[in-house]
């Protein structure tokens, strides 16, 4: 080999080496927390269609595998993310804001997951307005004080009784998973109210004795509101840029798939979740309640301002860029 050729080859290898090292250094497995319910449908689609693996291979990581871990509630998801045992979590937007606050920006939302009108339902015949709630009422919701429904309840109290009364109904709240909440209310137990979500609220309203008291859209005074986001760790994003890009591309494709092929998406949901309802009923729920599978955040700065004003958030985000990674900001939102 001539000296010139040897020098050219050495230079080429030197240029190529950092690229090879970076790919080899990336994770071989992505761990994603999967929650229960129709509003987490993107993750069901991503898992069933191997979308993360598809985009990882396209981007040069053919051996990347995604593992979806079902955890009960936002508490375990929060603990696992903060401990670095999860790469992505999903759950209520207020919980994601608390994570951002607690981690000092190390954990942020990647995208919104959807917009939907979440409804406060009751079996109490004379409960028609939020002002009619009594100390003996019990309102089931996914998590006391941190679930989106808990924030809607606080905002409703502040609107009805004044800002100082924002936590007036916190003592009425009972943390339960949506299926258990719906069953308890329909069985006429001590749970006589449920701040619900799709598809449970549509099923519950089939009972003529139930009524809607208020809803997230009405409380917020907005035509569309984001209840849930998918969020991730900034350290993972920095250390694994290709895997990160593959995950976000998969999430985008899953959202597009749901909107283009809703019937197929429902079949995937039923297989993944074990939900025994009919595909027709779930599809009907998807198309009701203002449901919109969109990555654009909606109404979240208003939620963040309320949480900061009540002291729930110790830091007030100035813009969506504080709460979301840059990839979401091109989508606009509020």
C-alpha cells in the first residue's frame, strides 16, 4: 500500500470511528411504561406493529428492542423514571408537570397523546351542579391531587367558590382505577361519583340513572384539552439520539395509524388490553367526547398556571418549551 493510500485510509477510518462508537454505545432496549385505557392507544399500536423496531432499523439500529411495561398508576411510573429504570412514561399531563418540577427539567413531555372531554358522572339524583356536592359524596378518580381529573375538580371548585376554595373537594376524592371506579358507582356503593374518561364514561352513561355533572372542557372553558402526555428523560435523549428519534417517529406513525385506520386500531386495543367490550362500542367511544388523537398540546399552559398559583407546582413554566422537548414545539399548541 502506498503512503498516500495509507494516509487516506487512516483518515477515513478516523472519520468513521466516532459514528461507529456512537451507534454501538446506544441502548439495545427501550423501556416504556404502558398505562391502561383507550387514551393510551398509541402505545398499543406501537407494541403490536413493532414500530419502534421498524424506525430504529431504518435509522441504523437494527438490534433495538422495545419493551412495554404495565405499571399500575402514575406513582410507580414516576419512581421508575426518576431512578432511570424507565426511558419513557405516559400518564396525566399534571403528573408530567410535577415530574418536570421535581426533576428540575430533567424529565419533560415528548408529545401530547390526545384531547378528550373527561366527564364527572354521578348516580345521585339531586346532584346537578358542582355546587351540589356534599361532604358525604365520594368521587372516584385515578389519583388524588395529581390526576387530570383531580385538577379539573380543583379548578371547578375555584370557579364555583373562589380561588381560595380550590381544594374544597379534595377530601371527597378517592383514588381508584377507572374500571373499578365505574363498577363501584354502578353498583351503588359509597362511590357515587366518578370523574371518568373514554371508553368508561360512554359505557356508564348507558345507565339512564346516571348523569353528567360537568366536564373538563366545560371547567377549562376550552373546546379541546389534553389530559395525557408521553414523557421521557433528558439524559436518555442525550445519550441515545438515534433510539430517541426512532421512538418519537414510532409515536407519530402510531397516531397517524389510529386516525387513518380507527377500526384496526380498536382491534389492537382489544387484543392488548383484554377489554371485553365490543369493537363497535369502543369505536363509538373513540368518536365521541371530543376525542382527538393528536400530538399537539392543548390547554396545558392554563393547567400549569393554575397548579403554580395553588402552589402545587413550585416553579411556573414560562412557555411550552419548559414542559416539552423541542420536537413537540413545531406542532404549536397551548
